[in-house]
């Protein structure tokens, strides 16, 4: 993302809403990382618009920040071969404990994989669907198609399970209308 320019009371201010990931231009030795060219995050200085590293090179991979309406922004990072999520000030909301992780959706939920099993966490890192599924695919409106052994079904981001498409449609409608 290119930098944003704001004019505030006649003064020009250069900033991006959130820092952007950047890979180290040179090989670095960083303890506990499995890569020699780690990632950090940069932004622009307020007054001059110069690039500045705001989160040091401490990650094996780094995704851009996702804005979760009313809850802030989180970015997926990898350290020690595991994934977690940080805030724009580098606070680890979700420690790097997952083997795989998707980005957060607009509702504040992300698919995660631990020890080969899929589940869902919320924007605070709290598991809302335990990591028990062999496969999981995001659908829409907070629902996922899942499999466990030979059984296929659907699960909501708050853990409501449906074993058939008809049951899924009924439960999805019930969540929208408030009926059970």
C-alpha cells in the first residue's frame, strides 16, 4: 500500500493507516527464526513521509493488517514455524502457536490449524470452535464447511453445528431471526 497524505490545518501529514510488512533487504541472524531474511513492518514519518521501520525484523512471514470494525486491526505473523496475530504496536494478541492460520474476517474470526486439526478463534484469540476438524473452508456470514473423518457438515463461528445443508439453512436463518 502506498502512503496516505492528509492535510490537517494546513499542514501535510504523511502516514499509512496501518504499518505494512516488509522483508529485510539483507540476510540477518535473528534467534528463533527459520529464515535469514525476516519480516518487519514499516510506516511513513508524519512530517517528511520517509519510510521508517516501526516493528523490527522479527518474523518469518508477515501479512498486512486487517481492520476488524469496532475492534481494531490485527496482522498474521509467523515465528518459529508457528502463526499468531499482532496489533499495529506489535502486541501479540494471539501467540504464535498455530501450524496454519487464515486472516480474520470482517466479523473478527479466523480459521486456525493446530496439530492437523482446524478450528476458529475470535479477534481476542479465544477459541470459538475447537480444533477438531480434518478440513475447514470458509463460506460466508460466519459459517464454515467442515469434515471430521467421513462426516461432512457446517459449523458457525460460534460453534453451532449442522450435519446437512437443510439443517444449516434452518440454523443460519434462526441465527438471523433469533429463532432456535
